[in-house]
């Protein structure tokens, strides 16, 4: 069966669904190929930074996500074993003041958001095919895809293929674009819980205590997405049938007000653990193909930038494609340049947070104490950390340099 479209998007997670929607709304003929028939909880991508909410609004998708249950957080508690819980509450960061007219970070379940966006794409006029586990790509000036769907083989010709198929991107592999990776620094686990009604629904908490880094992001309705960072030399810490209970037990934290509401909650999804590192491509495009989202390289999830990065990619690509009819590879050079610098800055921020929050014992505890004192003396040392909230491009470039790391962590 022969088909022809302007664009074929492989993968319909957040990036594929958002891009298909905004292009279809603009009159572009779009085919979406998604391997899953049901979106599942993979324990990632449920916190959108305020700068990502700006992108969501720019794409015209904010009202749709809010109507589907998107939940804003307005307060941030910075917790630590050397900070009294009362102090964490008293010095809470007002997340609604970081970017004008943005009500703070936005939370929504990842499977729910994927389903919402694939439905929105179809409603906008995109042709959506689910249950497509494999594609064969022909590159060049007139790219093509061959795929199986409902026991029939389809051949698609198009002007451009978009790889939005995640970290293990088949499109990236078939295109021959190299993916670079930093060494794994630590392990990261997550689980959705329910029944945490006593936890304030507008408040996120992040910090370190004993041998864990912890994060809590309320989703509304007594549900909270919890994360734990821990040493990579404990790969079996949360393994097996007792893993969820061991995960919850780690949230009995002296430094967090009301942590018992988290520890006593009930698992509402899988408890998955994975290594934390950054990855990137030098050039996320080739002749007839461009990559977005995790397919183009991902930031260490410790700073929760995945959704925001992906939405920026979508907006950049939308603007480029709708601005001209010449979709040759040169069109994506500026996207590649901006993305490379964006990811470099976020990689620097993630590295600081990993060192600060995911290195434990007496040395790690002393490092955090010293860093807090230096940040109080010199607030400019907070700037690379604020990049995760207000966007890396809104922080001076010289902030993301070795001198900042030395000033924050060096001896003295």
C-alpha cells in the first residue's frame, strides 16, 4: 500500500504527539507511527519546568493539558539532614514568581499526557497508526518508510522523517547518527504513590539525607510521584518483590515535614530503577531526517528537564518547517546549534546537582554544608541551579564553566 505525506513521525510520546498536533493544525499532512497500543508507566517525565510551560503555551497546548488534569506546583522545599524542617518551610521558594504569568511547574501523568497528545494529533488531522513495532527507512532527498500495520505492508514517501522514538531510537540508529554518553554517576528510582492526602498538593520537596537523594512531586488527588537517587554500588537495593516497600521506607525522613504521608502511601505504579547520565548527538539531523526529544540525546533526569527539552525541540522544529518550503538539511543547522548549547548548559547543571545531592557519607554532607554557605555569601552560585527552572538560555553563558564548580565545591 503506497502512501504519501509531508512528514512521517516515528514515535508518538510527548514530542511526536505535540509536533504532529501543531503541524497538522497548520495544514501539514502528517503520518504518526507509534509502536505501543497502550502507554505504560515508565517512571519518567511527569514534571514540567516553568520554562517548559512557556513552550507548552507557545505551542497552543497548555489549555488542553490543564483541562486534562495538569497540576501546578507553587512551593519548593529544599531539605537536608543539616537543615531543620521548620527552616525548609520558612525558606520555601515561591515557584509562581520565577517566570511572569506561569503558575509554577506543571505535573501530569506521563502515560496520560502521551494518550492526550496522540488523540489531539488525530483530532487535528494527523493520520495515526498504533501497533507499529518496526520501520525500515530509506534516506535521502526523498525519504521513505516501510512498515507493517494490521497485517499489511505500507510504503510511505514523504519530505521529511522525524525521529521521536526515545532513547533507544531506531531512527537514530538506522540513520547512523552517533550518540555520546557521560559515565553513569548514580542510580535513580521512581514510583507513583496514592493515598498521600496529608501531603500538601501544591508543594514539591527535594533534598538529601543519609544515603539517598529524594524528590516528591504531587500530581493532585493524593497522588505523588516520588524519586530516589542512590549509589550505583547498590544495584539490588530496590530489586524484587520487596522493592516498593523498601522504596517507601526510604521516605521516612527527619528533614522533611510530613514525610510520613509519603512513606505510608500506597504504590500506584511500578518501582523502576535506572542509571543516570547525559547523552547527546553532535548533529541531530541528516538528509531527510531530524531527531527530537530523547532520540536526539537526553539530559540526566536528576533535574527533570526531559519534557521541557522536548517541547523546546518541537517549537524549534515547528517554526523552522512552517517558515519555508525548503526542508533540506541546512534548515536544521540553527536548531542543532541551539540544542547543543542548551544541552551543554543543562549537562553542567545536572553534574552540579549530582555532586551536591548524590554523593553521600561525611564528605558529601560536608560538601553540601559548605555549598549552602557559599551560596548564601554569593547568590550568583545559585544561577546554574536556577537554569532548571527558568531555562538555560536565561542564565549568563559564563555561569556554566569550571570556575563556577570550583567556587561552589573547591576547598577553602
